[in-house]
């Protein structure tokens, strides 16, 4: 039985060798543990700044653009022609809004209560964009539309509201819509000026965007840094809104009654080159420049309907450009005073000359007719202007010769750009005859404003020098630049370019052109309170066989000290005779009279 009993296994005792190995292993583990603690202390205390910076450098920094405000455009009296209104875009973060039922409900309730947004539509939108952190919900919101919600979010009561962001941007506004549209121009996408002052002064009106940066600071907390935007400068123009409106109203009335291929009015200060108004029958709405309705100023509805996109683009470009600056045409008889001026200045004319007009001149193989085909008979030098006699002007030009004639044409800056501060000025150098290439017929027809081209701004600027004592000023539409806080940055002073004629010659020409209003072709321009001088113009367009005409009138007042020049051009009158210059005279008289009163010009003491 004893052999069947289970024997107990003897307990194995640690010997000395095993004890030593165990103690060594524990010692090593303890040492490693001490080293680990040491390293942790070293990194957390002595290397703390370095590793925080390394962590921060690997964070995703976010930034938000703070848009600049484009500079305003003002008229000469400080009235706003163009400005930028701050608008807001409502951006939702559906991913954040849907993180809990409480946040979802609070956020939608706030949007509904303070912005009157439909709750069902909001919820559908949020769920449709459930994985998005940036979804635009509404654009072009005014401050009044979002103010209540912004105030609520900033308060302590909105702790459960999340995922609502308002992005800021500016929208260009034109309070008068179409007033002076070709002078002002408009802003395209990206705040790029298109046409007019918006384009020419684009870099001045533009500013620099600011930025708001969000990042983790050294305490690993979210912080932000703001670089404020730099707003654009304000441009103060020479335009008088009341004179501009008067000119546009007169064109509108004329177009409704008579119609034309195009009509324009230029109003200037003869003494410094400032532009008071530039009105065109093809004005457009600056608030919506690409609206098809703008094309109806120049095209019929059926024509617009038939246009391809390419044709529409071309048509819009025609509407947007300023014909006073960009279009060239034969000026006609408004040029005659320049021919006389050259003769007087050179001493070729004394002022007591007489001419016999039999209705035409034979120039080589050509028979060139006077506007009065039956002839004016015997007339004086002043009557050559007041009665607009082509025959007398051809005789004067022949006496001057082509060298003198061509020299004075260039001296009055015809063929050269005026340098006006507007884009798209017509280049007419190739449309003038050089003396070496000028034939006798060219000289004869050029004497009364045909066979060469100019723009309205070229004629207007040159005409000012005829009547102001011979000073040719660079025309301009901007008189001052201001900072965004209203401080004057610079004044744009009048630029005297050259002396074209003497004061004595200028005085004579004003007297001759007064005759035009008193007893010549411009009697409809007579005013009750002011003396006036003028020159009418009728130019037959090319091809001559088509029988189409441009009529014009350049008038000024008061004669003794001109303060306002008005230049009217009408291309192809539709519902009256195309040679009826009287229609241009009537328009100019109303604009001239209204401008003098607007500018508080003293009434003439003598007639």
C-alpha cells in the first residue's frame, strides 16, 4: 500500500547563482525606469518650447480674407456716383450643426427667429450637405438682414448655436444707375474696372485685402491675428451731376421725338480743361451693364433677339465705350474758325477782308460747292464764319497754303491724343493730311472740316483754346484724390499744354462767333441773360453718295469771358432733315443756359 501512495515533489530552493541573476535583472529594470523618468522630465521641462513649436508648425493654420473697400467716385460737389456696399454671405457648417440634436435645434431656431428663414428648408439643406464644413446658403445679404442674428451669436445666450458663419464682401453700387455711365464705367468680376474712370483709375480705386489668421498658440489654444485691409482711394471728378442730368435729359427728349444713329453732348470749362458733363444717347445701367435692355438704346428688340452671344458681346462693347472720346468723324463747319485763326495769327488775314461767294469753287478738276449753293454774294471775314461759307473758307485756305494750314492743325492738337484721363481715346493721326501729301482739293475741303477726322474731345479741347485766349489745356475728368478717411492725397491741377494762338486772335474769333448767334446760322442759341458765341457744323458722311450727315454745334458763353462750352453732335437724324443743324442748336442752348445758372455765372451786362 505504501508503494501506491503518491510521493510529494520536493521544493526546489534558489541557489546563490539564481539569486544573483534575479537581482541583476531587477536592477537593470529599475535603472531603465529611472532613465525613462529622467528623459520625460528633460523633454517636458528643458525641451518644452522646442517641441511645442514643432507641434505648432505641423498644425493646419486657417485664414479668412477681409476684403478691402473699393474707393468711391464723387462728382465735383461730393455727390456719390459710385460706392461699395458691404454685403454678407451666410455660410453653414452642416457637419458641426448635426453633431447633436441640441445644437441642430438651437441653430435652426436661431436662423428662423432672427433671419426669418424657413426651418424645413434649412433642415433639408443641412442634411443634404451633412458632410460639409462650408456650404453657402444665402448671398448678398445686407447688414440689416443679419444684424439681429450676429448680435445673438455674440451674446451668452447662444452657447448651443454652432456652424453659422458670415463672410463679408463688397458690391459696387451706382446710386444714379445710368447717369454718366460711359464716364464712370463699371466693375467686373474680381473688382476690375471696365470702361471710364473705373478702368482708368483702377489701381487708385483698388485697395489691398486684409486677412484674419486662426492658429494654435503656444498653450495649444486657438488664437487669431488680423491684418487689416487697406481701402482704395476716393476719386473726386470734375463732373457736375446736375449739368450731366440736364444734358442727358435733353438727349432723351430729342431721341424720343426725332431719333438718330447716335447723339452726344460735351460740356467743358474752357479755362482749365475740366469736363462738366459727357452725355450720350447710348447710356446704360451701371447696376446691370450686361442686361439686354441696355442694347435697346441702340438696337431694336427684334435685332437683339437675333443676336448670337458673340454679336451681343460686340454690341455691349459698343454701348459701353464713350463715343465722345473713342469715335472719330469729319467735324464739318465747326472747324472753320480754326482756319481763320491760322490766317489771323500768321498775319495773312487782317480782319477787314471781303470774299465773293458764288456757291462753289473750282479746285483743279473738282467743283466744290458751298453749303449755300446759290451763293452768299459779297461777305466779310466775320461772315465767313457766321454764315458758314465754304467758298470763302476755301479762298482763305488757298491764301494760307498747305504748310501753314497743316502746321496750325497740328498746333491745335488735331491728329494727336488729348491725353484725357479716360480709356479708349481715338487715334486720329493717320486721318489727317500731312503737308507733303496734301493736294489742293484736300486743302480746300479740310478748310471747312471735311476730308479729315477728329473726336469730340479733340474738337472741344481745341475750341476751348480758341476762345480762352489761346491756352490749350489737357482735358480731364478727375480733380482730386482722397484717402478712405477723406483726407486729400493730391489735387490734379489744370495742365497747360501749349499756346495755340494769341489773345488778340482769340478776342477776334469770339467776336466773329458772337455774330453767328446774333445774325448767322446759330440764332436759335440766343439767350435772355447771357451773350453767346458759336459755330454750327454739317458734315456729309462717306460715301458722299449715301446722302447721310452729321450735324453739330459748338457754343460758349458769356462771350466777354467764356465760362462754359457746350458741343453737341448728332449722327443721322431719323425723323427730320439730316442737315437740320437747328436741332443741335436748340439742345445746346438749353444745356448752355442751364449750365450757366448751375455754376452761378454772372449775367452778361451787355448784349
